[in-house]
C-alpha cells in the first residue's frame, strides 16, 4: 500500500503524526507527504529519505491546466463546487497534488483533521478516484473553519477514524455519517517513557566553594560511569 498523507508542516509535523508515519514505515507501508505549508524543523520534521511534495505556484497553475485538458467535466464540476463553498484555493491545491499522486502511484489518501487538508483530500479523491480516509480529532466537529463544506464532504470519506466514542457519536448524529464507516482508535501513549526505572538519586546541598568537595564528587561520578546513578547538586 502506498499512502498519500496530506499534512501541514508549517511548524513541522505534529508529534503523533510523525510517530504514526514512522511506525507505518516500520510495518512496510509506503508513505508520501503532500505539504500545504512547509518549514523544516529540527524536531518532528520529515526525515531525509521521506518524499515531500510541497505546494508551489509554479506547479499549481500548470497542474490546473492539465486537469482541465484531460478531465474537463470533472474540473468544471469541482471548480463550481469550490466556488460555491468558498474553497477555491483548496481545489487548485488538489490539482497539483493529484498529478503527483498519480505519478507516485499512491493507492490511498489520508488526512489528519477535518479542516482544509481534508478539503484538499476530497478534491484529490474526486480527481484521482483513490480511496480517502481521515482521522477526525475534535476542533473540526466543534469549530470547523468551513462547517458547510465539511458537512458536505464528510459523506464522501471512505473510512473515518475517530479518537473517542463521543466524537464518533457526534459524527453519526449531527453529521449523519454511516456508523459502519467510523472506527474508534484512541490516541496512544508510549508507556515505556513512564516506566519506573531502577535509578539511584543522590542529592547534595551545599555552597559552591572549594571546601565542600565538589571537585572530588565530580571525579567520583566520572569514575563510576553508572547511567542509573543520578546526582542532583544544589548550591
């Protein structure tokens, strides 16, 4: 499976999305990133061997023209829909991404959050015929930037991941989403980070003067070289 992830990387990736992609790659999944915005950050950014397609005006316009030439009916229909719901930028962005989704032979499109990224994902689905999945978190069902369009397109998502039973119920009751399309996967926590470790803590409280033996203490720490021995010095 080759998945096109539509993401916003203005501040790098969200930590949980970064970890999700890393784990999927470990499982042998092929992941390509399609970034609406991009800034390289030291932490939780794309790794050197990751494919990232960034929105670029020099790609958007030619891609839109190509789409109009080869898919005139779909282009005009979606263009009118975009104008009606005030999502023209998202439609034009999808024209670029759709071209590269075909080139990269991505089989699925996935979006985190039901905001502008999902709007682009919807247009990409319509232009490429690929399966569209989405992880719906919280703000998009309570304070969506374009609730009218979200309500329209959520019916076209092939499978929805909800982070809670409450949000699943809201999607079903307020947005009329078929319950068979919604699966609950709660946000996970790496419990290894919180496991108790057999560490020894040594606390020293004294003035930082020669007579207090700090020099000898630091030399002893170096000799011991024990990662489970932690010294806390307050002066």
